[in-house]
C-alpha cells in the first residue's frame, strides 16, 4: 500500500469527525524507520489537501499548508 492510499483509507475509516496523525501513517507503512519517512508522509498529505481530499488541521482548525509549524492532524474531507 502506498502513502496516499494509506492516508485516505485511514482517514476515511475515522470519519470526518476524527483525525489521524501523520506519524501513525508512517508507523503503519515503515515500522522500522518511520521517523525517516515523516517528510514523505507529510508531503503526501499536503498534496491530498491541495486536491481537496483531506484537511490538515492543528488544534482542530484547518491550517494553511504552505506555513505548517508544529504537529498536525489529517482528516477526511466531508
């Protein structure tokens, strides 16, 4: 399973009222070196956000993806 489909399937299973952490996706796909894959997971989530498939949030509020600082969550778009 690739990063994009894992993000979408995990977020869809949670539903629009819950979110997932990018590290959760990285741990699922790359259990032995997930930290090294965090940038790839976040970059993929940002691309999905730009495509309108997911929403990236901080403290429950959608963020401007060009200026992310700190931890984020990923939600499926309603």
